[in-house]
């Protein structure tokens, strides 16, 4: 019964969250995740120490959206929207794969099929890497923000939250993806092609630095959005619901502990 009640509360909370976050941010976030998956098919630059794919052109937007949501609504809300984006991306990939698998004699669609058909272990790697990095990014952002007690809503606090969490999150995203794809599956399915762990680390590090520069360039936009939301009391219904639920859960926990004694 308790599990059923908890699931009902989680569903109610998610419903309120989706109504509370401005739709344009959710839309940009979901689209950026889908585009990252497609743009990653093209390598923009590569040498022995760095490999940058087209995803770098839009990955900053995904992390900026997560930072904005975490700053205003909290890490749990950002994790929920990240999971939603991943689910929509998987559905989109399924539709793309279906379209690529349907034969056509109208023209030569081999290039189309190659890009939109995708590779299952690349999708697996990108999904696992993004979910792991999203959770870590959101929690780091929140924890760093709590250290700024005097002015938690100031520009310095926002910059430190976003820069540090984004760099670590992007590094883990790149590193986990590289390990899964280029160390785990590539040697099996790509005729022995593989990367060393050192190559994965160095490419993840240099890629994270490049992505951090993009985040720094666009972070003023994120700060203005968060400031505007705070001034206009955006998402009040969700924030009040979370506050009341937290108090209720704490009271229930204390009552349970009292009875256990």
C-alpha cells in the first residue's frame, strides 16, 4: 500500500512539474538531446589526443537547460526531465530505425539509412552516458549552490555551479560513452578497431574543456532566465507541492521512528 501511495505521489509530482516548467525550456532540452544523438555521427576534428563530433555544437544547450532547471526547481526535477528527454530520444530513434528499415525503390537512400538507422551499441552507450552524467551534473550543481550561503542566487554562485558541474558532467559523458563504444563494442563489431583507456580519457578531457568554453559563452543567457523565473515566481505550484511533501514525509518518518522505539 505504501509503495502504491508513493508511486501515486511521484506521478502527481511529475504532472505538476511538467505544468510548471516553461514549455520552451523542456522543448529545447528534448530537441538538443535528439540532435546530439544525430550530430554525433559526424566527427568534426580528430587526432591522437582529441576527437570532437558534431554533438559539441549543441551539447552545451542540454547542460544549460539542466543547470537552469536544477537551479530553480532542484536536482530531482532536472533528473525527471532528463529521463523524459531520454525516453523521447529512444522513441525517436525507433521511428528513425523503422523508416530506414523500410525498403524503397524511389531513390538511393543508403546515406539516409546509414545516418538514421543508427547503431544499437552507440545508442546504448550514449543513453547510459547521458543519464549517468545528467544525474551527477544535477547533484553537483545543487551541492555547490548550497555552499554559497550569503548570496546563493548571485552570479558568482550560478557560474561556479554551472561551470564545475558542466565540466565534470561533460567529462563523464564523454568518458563513459568512449569506454562503452570504443573499448567495449567497437573491437567486436568494427573489425578490431578500438581505443585505449588513455585515449578515452584524453579525448573526454579535451572534449569537456571545449564544451566548457561553449557553456561559459552561453551561461549569461541561463543566468538571466533563472533570474527572471525567480522574479516572476515561475513554478510556484510545484515548489509549494515539493515543500509540503517534504514536510509530510519528514513527519511520517519521525512517527515511524517513534513507533519503532
